C-alpha cells in the first residue's frame, strides 16, 4: 500500500504520460477516485518541471473542474527552447487537499512534442467490419471501447521501450487497434449475452491483434523537426528480453533502451 495503513487509499488515474504540444495552450489534469467515484479535492496546486529540472510553471493554484484538479499550461511557456525542450523527462507535481483532510502530493510524467499522435481508428471502422455491430451492441459504447483500447496500445508501446510522439505514421497502429477493439467488444458482449459465439469471436480477434502487433513498422522523427528522419527506414516495437527466453538474432532498437534484442546489448 502507498501511504500509511491509517489513511484512505485513493486511486490516481494516470493511464499514460501527458504529451503536451509545442506552441498551444495545453490542459492537464489529475483525476482521483475511490469506490468507483470521482474524489473532489477542496484545493489543488500544480508545478511543472522541464527535463532539466527547472520549473516551467512554479507552484500555482489549479482549478477544480468537474471534481478534477485541472490546469492549462500557456502556449507561451511551451516553446521547445531553454528549460522547455522537446522530448520526455517532464514532471507534473500535483498537491491536493482530499476529503479525509490529508494533503497528498502526486507525480505525473509528461512530455513535450511537436505533434502528438492520435488514434487513426474511428467507430465507423468497426461498423465496416461488422455492419450489424450497432444493432447488437446493447449498452456497450463503441467510442468508450475505442478510447480504452487506445490506452492499452499506448501503454504497450511505451513498455516496449518506445516513444509515441516520435511516430510519423500512426495509421500503422490502426489495424491492431481495430482488432483489440473487436476483441474487447465481443468479450463484453459475451459477458452480457453468455453466447459462446461471441467468446470465440473475442478470442479470434485477440489472436489477430497479436499478429497485427508483430507486423507494426513505423517512420519516426527523433530530432523533433516535424519531418520523417529517414523515409527508407521503419522501426518495429522493441521486444524486451524475458528471463529464460532465447533472443531472436534480428536486432531491434529502442530509443529508450538502445539495442534490446539480438546483436548486442546496451544497459
């Protein structure tokens, strides 16, 4: 457990790091929950630090919007220069006064990008695959499924040692995103209807998701100039080596961890 046994254990929803965009106002927030409900702080402050540790936003009051501590970082501060450089290593420090009268401080990772990526998949793509999906979905919200599975894609990409905001061809992720959406949709439908047909569809799409993930290859922008670094080079998700598993001889690189599979190691 975090904190002490005598204190309420709150959950902080940080699905993946915030990626702010250079040159525009960016709103950041820190949702807190307990027992399936939003926990509204009575007061909140935010400090934002660049990769070098200097405060881009000195500790200042945040607003409470819809029960969530929220702050808008002004475009003038997100310059990509000086202390506000492009890339990862940014840190949000939130201090919240919560309903049990405790004052808690939470960290959230962040990055500054020239052009953050967005999902290339839309609900209509799911309808293209199954024209009757809206007729059978019942209470399932397809956009919620798209959003939730995008979070899974982003976290898997990051855990593989990669950075999302350097991807210049996000459409390449749409096939595996679609398959993961359909796997989740049919799994939820199976839970609602208890039909083995839906379970089999969920399992089939889960397998296809894994196959599509293995075929991902993207163009990248490591130098943050907004252009593809090398139009003839594409990169695949890094596969971190697992204990007792023989590595593949094919070298796969990771911007965070160097060469992480085959051909040599960088620790």
